């Protein structure tokens, strides 16, 4: 059977890396991350390393996308799956949030998803599937996360519009809305770093889970990768335009 061709952004760490590891044995992957070094290290340790393509660029860079899309098209003729996963976090109340910081978050979490879907549509085969990694922050408001939450709410809506645009060709587009996931994205957020300094990283994750989720469980990146793999698969052939929440009950 021919292997599916799947593009994953933000593939060097966390959810993107777990997704790459999950899919690598049975797919050819186009892996995109601005952390070129981290991504090469990950890619060389994947099963069938020689089958995969790697790109080191910022997902908000329009010109880099055009070059990468050409290279993927030349190499593989198209794609069967796209995972718009790259994203950054930021935390500050609106009154303290600089416009530059607002723009930085929007450029990665929203412009980056737009460019991924834009080029994804250019390459995706009929009956392909795309997944946008949003966040439950795009559904449930909390103080102090304006840029992140607004970018994720917009990304969820972008995925729904894309689902309607893709449907005539059988292209499915879904979003996932994770709650807390144990990945490095939390590093640099003040309250998280403060608990890490006192008790270590696992204890910080555990205390957020205990505080915020009925299940008292923070997801591992592999759980999110499993949901992404499902949405990309034919088993999900009736699902499009959905937002799959995976948050330990936080948003209930
Ligand atoms: P992570 O920080 O472990 O990985 C993010 C990856 O994206 C990194 O390899 C980073 O280099 C790459 N990246 C960041 N900005 C980029 C850019 N402009 N261009 C190219 N690559 C870029 O984070 P994690 O947790 O794996 O995040 C993946 C996605 O999941 C993000 O969209 C995030 O918002 C979302 N998410 C994460 C949650 C969590 O608690 N970890 C919860 C809900 C959503």
C-alpha cells in the first residue's frame, strides 16, 4: 500500500514530535519547525528516517512556505494529511500586554495556521484530512491569556470555514482543543516557572491538573497525537468541522 504523505508543523517538540513519532512508521512526513536543530535530531531518530522531509522555518514566513510547498509538490506530488500544530503561549493581562507581544502570538498561532491551511489546500489530495491544533483556551475564557485565547478561538473558526471549503472535494478539516498537556510550551510562563523552581516540573504539571481538571489529569502529548492520528484516518471519515475537546473535563 502507498504510504500517506503528511505534513506536521511544530514537529520538533511536544505534541508535534509525539505526532511525528506516532505516524512515522506508516507515513512519509514533511516536518516543519523553526527549531531546525531539534527537528533534525527528532527526524533522524524516526522509523524510516530517509522517507521524511524536514524544513527549518517560521510558520509565519510566507516566502518560506512557498518554497517548501514547491519542494513537497516536486518530491511527492501532493499531501494526504496536514497537521497545523506549531504554536506559542503568552500570558499577560490585556492592560499589560504590549502590541508587539499581541502581534507575535497572532503571527504564529493565527497567521501560521492560515498559511498552513492555505498551502495545505494547494497540496492536499481529494479525500485528504487536515487537523488544526487549537486549544480549550479558544473556547473558555480565563484572565491573562488574551492573545493566546483570541488566536486559538480564531484558529478554531478558521478550521470550520476550511471544513466547508474542503467538503466538495471530500477534504475533511477538524480542530482539536486540548486543555493542559505536559510539554515545554509552559516554560517561561511565570506561575508555572515559580512552581517548577520550588517543586520540579512534574509537580507543577500535577498541581495544575489537580487545580483545573475534574479528572485531575493533565494529558501527555501522546494522547493528543492519538486523537490527531484518528482524525487523519479513514475511521474518522464522517467527521469534519468538529472541535474535539481533550481537557480532562476542564471546560465542563
Ligand atoms: P512545544 O513548545 O512543546 O512545541 C511547539 C513546537 O512548535 C516547538 O518545536 C517550536 O519550535 C515550534 N514552533 C513554535 N513557533 C513556531 C513558528 N513560528 N514556526 C515554526 N515552528 C514553531 O508546545 P506544544 O505544547 O507541543 O504545542 C503544540 C500546539 O499545541 C500549540 O499550538 C499549542 O498552542 C497547542 N496546545 C498546547 C497545550 C499544552 O498545554 N501544551 C494545550 C492546548 C493547546
